[in-house]
C-alpha cells in the first residue's frame, strides 16, 4: 500500500523560517531568510519551494530578504479548485509582495514559475523591480513556437499536452509519482541526472506532488494555457502580454533544455524594452537552479544588485 503523504513533508528545517500568509484570497506557504530588498523565488513544475533551498541562504547572506513560495496548489499552500489562469497567478505574486509588507520585489522564476514571473511583470510592472527567468520562454514565444515548430517545440511539449486528459493526475502520481521522476530525468542535463544529488531531489519532488490535490492543481495551469487559446479571456491575455515589458530582465536558459527549447526561448527579448540580457548555459538542462546553483546564484546577485 502506498504511504499517505501530507503537507508536513515540505516543512524542512534549515537556515530559514516557515510562514503562512494570506494573499489574493489564498493561504500561501513561504520560506524566508535574511533582511533587505525582497527577492521572491517562484518554482516550476514538477517542483515546490525546495527548488531554491541552495540559493535562499546564499541570497540572504548577500544582504537580501530571500523568500521562496509554494505556488497556488503546490506544497503546503492552499489547493483551491480554481485560479490557475494567468491573471490569477500573476495577482498571487503581487498579493504576496504586499502581504510580505513590500511595495515591489525582484522576481526569480524557473520553468512554469518563470512564466508566472513574465506575466506578473507584464501585468503589474510597478511591483516588479527586476526579473530573472530560468528555462522559461516568454509565454507568447512559447505559444507561437508550439504552432510554428512541429518537430521542435510541439514535440517537446507533447508530455504536457497529455495533461489535458481528464483525471490524468492519477497517472502522474502512480507508482509513487514515478512519472515526476521521469520528467526530471528527461528534462535535466546529463551531468546532473547522472550525478550524486539527482535521486534525492527527485524523491523530494515525487513526495510533494503526492500531497492530496497537489497533482490536480499542478496540471490545471497547463490545462488553462491550452483551453484559453480558443476562448475570449485567452485572446485578452495575449493582447495584454503583447505590451512591451518595462522591467529589466535577465534570461538564463540551459543549452540542453528539452522541455523549453533554447530556440523557442531565444526570441523572448523582443517583448522587453527595458535592459535585457540573454545567457545560454552550457551543459545545463531545464533546471539550472539545481543543476548549476553557484552559476545561477552569481547571475541572480549580479542582476538584482545592478
């Protein structure tokens, strides 16, 4: 019999503090270290706040207030049945900034969290001081590439297209969420996947996705992205995202990323009229923050200090 998992599995002790705060009508679990200007970390799929456990203390030691959040539906945050659209998740981010007592923040987002970061900066530019995105094309670049690059980005997105199937969350969590381990292995760079830290990280993500309702919530964001294409609120979302970004943006992308292809991500700078930098990371896949944390730490600190 599969052991039951509860939210306590993500409440790890460390050089940080766990808190629960209300924002945008939802209770979020945040992990906080340090004092100074706010750096808010947004994890991707199939991760949770632990994605940033190596960066949090180091960013705090550099003189910042480092906060990692379990996104809506993940980890120990609330798991409401709705609210996984781009508008609500962007409002989650700005609500969190206010609930943390700040007027603006530096945002660092990876994968799906990077997509949320792009959207928050686009919809609420005054609240995002600087943006760092890892493994995340601009949402409109991703959308265009899925349709225009059938052998490339469309093929790469095929696993997430299956998320549209009803009750697919039960497939995701089968055999102690073996599929989640498969995603990490398929999307990560070979040096990390074959290295000493991979299995422990994979086990943590597989455990967290088995918290009741977490798997359903994790898929809902992808379901909205595809459902919205033919709907009015999806058309409105595209119109709003076409507005040029005025937030200074640093885009880091693994050269070996097989989930979001580098050629898909590379055109994202056309949507930014503020200072923008693109950096391709050799030997790295879809998870630069855990595959090459020292390199990512240096780039994040350089960008938020400038």
